[in-house]
């Protein structure tokens, strides 16, 4: 167990966006590609965009307002939420196009650090 904990710690601490989700049947870690060990099932080539601003949990339509233009363009997106922020993860190859779509929809965009 200690060895496993050290392996996970080495993979998640450091610069860049990291998210850990634990469910009954899955441990999922979103981390920079260079921290993914060889042989681990992964899907690389994503970049994160961070929502800025304070959004109440019960305010409807916040995530939809950014996901809709991306989805309508037929592009992939997944959302990760924390207590204070929401993040969009988009394919690196589509990043600039998605940034343009979001800005056209009235959003200001910057990559998450």
C-alpha cells in the first residue's frame, strides 16, 4: 500500500491541472501526460480551460453555456468540477478552435495552469 501511495503521489503533485475521482469501481486521475506511467490505460492529448468567476451551485445553465457551442460544433469536451471551479477539458488539436467558439459565445478563455 505504501508503494502504491508513493506512486500516486509522484503522479499528482507538481504543476498543471490534476483531478482525482474515486468511485465504487474506479479510480480516475486526470494529470499532465508526462506523469502517466507506461502501461496505464489513458487517453492523452487534452488541455484544460478554467471557468473564472463565482458561480453558485444552484445557478442553472453555467456549464451548458460553454458546453453547447463545443457540442454543436461536433467537438469533444468533458467537464471536471471542484468546490470552487469548473474546468473544461478539450482535445489539444481543437483548443484554438474551441477558444474561438467560446469567445464568439461571449466567454473569455484562458488555459488552466
